[in-house]
C-alpha cells in the first residue's frame, strides 16, 4: 500500500500501486468524467424511427423500387 497525493485537490489517498488515472483521487477523477453520450443524439431530435422508415419506403416507391421494412417480412 502506498500513499499518493492528488494533483488536483491535494488530498492523500491510499492505493496498492499508482492507478491508471494517474495521481488523481477517485473523487476528482469522477468530476472529470462527462456522464452522457456522444453517439445517437439525433435519435432524440427530429423524425422518429417510424417516420424515417415510412419516408424511406415512400422514396423507394417514388423511384419504382418495391421496398418493405425488414420487420414486416420476418414476422
């Protein structure tokens, strides 16, 4: 067990070895993590999945292509 001094808040914390996060305590490490997401934000704004599906089928029909959603073929 070794004692380390946090680089950000200057508090001492005890670990077996230097953590992968470096000499930063767990509290300061959590402050630096952005809890959220970067992928899929467009799913919550704009058209729904059903609306996009209907638009895709309508666009295909306008081009003369017979398209049907995957879920309807396998149900």
